C-alpha cells in the first residue's frame, strides 16, 4: 500500500521506551488541553510481544495488568514530566479493579478532566473477552473516580476505541465507527464494512465539523501467512493512519491519504491528537512496548486531504 511518511513532511518525532519499570511498558498515549496545560495519559502494562515471536507477560503473571499514568507534555520540547499513577476508585467494576482501565482517551467536561477506557475481562483470564466494554471516569487528584459503564451496542464484539469530541456535543457522546455514533446509550447510524477504527479524540473546528486521527489494519502481501510459515497476530498487520473529517454529528465524511510515522514498526497505534498554534501534536503507541510524540505543521497534514 502506498503511504506517506510524515517525517518526510518535516514532522518532529520523539520516541520514548520504558521510563521506570522494566516489567511495565508505557504505550498508547492520549493528550488534551486542560486549564492551559497539555495533559498526557499513558497505559503502563505488563504485556509484551517479540517481533515474529511469542507474546507473554513481563512480570510472570497469567493475565495483563494496566495502570493509568497521568502527566504533563511540553508542546515545545515534547518532554513528558510529572508522571503519576492514578488509582481506580473502589466502586469500579471488578474487572477494572483487578486488571485496570486500558487505552484511555482524555477529554474535558465542565472544566473537569475525564477518561474513557476499555474494561478488559481478566476475571476469566482471556486475552480479549467480548463481554467487556467501555467505562467512563472523572480524574480527581490521583484517583480515577468511576462514573458509569457504557451500554454495549453489540454483545459479541469487543468494545474499544470509542472517541469523544473535545467539546460536549448535543448530537453525540462518542464515535463508535466511521459511520456510527453513540448517544445516550444508543447506537445511531448504519454500519459499514470498512476497516477504519477510532484513534484520537475529535477536535472541533470553527465550522462545526471535527478532525480526528483514525487507523486501518491491513494484511500486506509480505505479511501474509502461508502454508510454510506461521506468524503471530502481531506480525500479520500493518497499521496506517488517516486524518479524518467528521460532520457535526460525528460521522466521517473524508479521509486523507494514508500515512505512517517512520518508526519502521508494523504497529503504530495513533491515540492522541491536539492543536498547538500552527501545529498538530500526535501521540502513538508503538508495538505495545513504547510510544512516540510527533509535531507537524497543521497545513502539511491538512494537505493530505487534497
């Protein structure tokens, strides 16, 4: 598949590996402006996967554990500072109390910092169980205070990557797919057969539309499984990112040319997006073991829509 490497467009890239604990890697960041500070959340997880190798848990346990880490991001230097672990409140669902809240997206409502993430079902100790869903929290100090679990629209599908708008909307609470939204507990819209999945929060524009970053998982010819060799699922796919334009209801109306971030890894899971003057800031997990932060001129990314 033809794609654009955004480093060729002048993007500045900073890659972070493990930060403190070698048994717990940092990945899948979300970013949002809150009270004039750019906040960043990180998933700190014991999951590991080797290139063309097995997956396992770094700390020797039998199921994955996730901590939510909150910090500050300097938009000029791309430095991450003031990291702290958030404890989930005691009224959280048991799965979250055991295994944590995965891949949160930060957003602001009524000047308070919120997080929505995936409630993975580790009680039965499966990798991904379709009984699990999404849960919403408000961040108070060092605590993730449980608000609600979100009603699952489809019972046999693993729920993940629901994306909120950066400002509250009367028309939708979250995007669910490229053609569906979630509002007041109900799924609205007609499903499509695309492989486009949510990534970042949606950034409202002056005309009332939104911009976000989404991804597509593709099996490339060189990655295909054949009769003579097998590959683990992590080695089958290449992730491509798109800048998406959404209408006022949150439905995607336009996608940019596909691009990648230049890490040379097959998995680049873009999960954060923010505006800073004439620049966009992008955050991404990289192969579930590290993360990156990118800074690119807005117009150069917007030009990929042409």
